[in-house]
C-alpha cells in the first residue's frame, strides 16, 4: 500500500487501485470530472507517484493551506497530527 495523489477516471469513478480515498481535494486544470487532485491509499499497482514519507505528505498539506478545524468546537488540529493520523492508515505497509 502507498499514499498517492490521484484524479477520478474519465468516467468520474474512483480508480480500482484506490482502497481508501477522497481526502484533501485540490482543484487542478483538468476537465471535469478529473478537475480535482485527491489523496488516497492505494495498492502497489497504482501508477501514480506516492508520497515518499510522512514529511512529504505534511509538506503537501501545508503547501495547499489545509486547515483542520472542528466545526462544532472550533478547535484547530495541527497539520502534523492530521498527517500522522492519515499516514498511520498505511499500517505496516509504509
């Protein structure tokens, strides 16, 4: 397993190799329905480049200015914690 950035297929579906996805969408210049780059956990058969490590993923979150604020409590979760929790989804396959 690996963490990748991907887009939907031209038909608008999630690629078969993505096992847990839909995270942290960023608009790109592709035509609809591929106009968002999305983060997900994929099998090793995915051809997209994976994040090298947790720090690379954290940099991606920071570079795209993601903010993690609970809408009910207004408590902000630091990006480092979000990156670590997401990275842990890879389990022993990191």
